[in-house]
């Protein structure tokens, strides 16, 4: 988006932004995730559960790796 015009036009457009600038890159992904997680069908709940289990396994592995670093 190119902002043209006088400074009051630019200020008005900046003030109209609802989300912070750095958030705009991820807006599409977050909106899709939000829609997916708001769906309460059984398939969607299973998918969310699987994602949480995957994240949990990754976190446990990372924590175990950190704990074992000090055992040399």
C-alpha cells in the first residue's frame, strides 16, 4: 500500500490500523488458525488435540535435552 497525499491523510491511515505493523505479516495465518480452532466438530477437535500432543512431545524432548547437557 502506498500512502500518498498530505500528512493528515497518512496520520488518519496510520491511526486506522487495528493491529500493530509487525502483526500484519502473520494476520492471514492467525485468522486461519482462529477459524480452525473455533470449529467444534469432532474432526477439528482431534486435529487440535494432535497438534497439542506434538507440541508437548517436542517440549518434553527439548527439556530432557537441556537436563542431560549437565550430566557430562
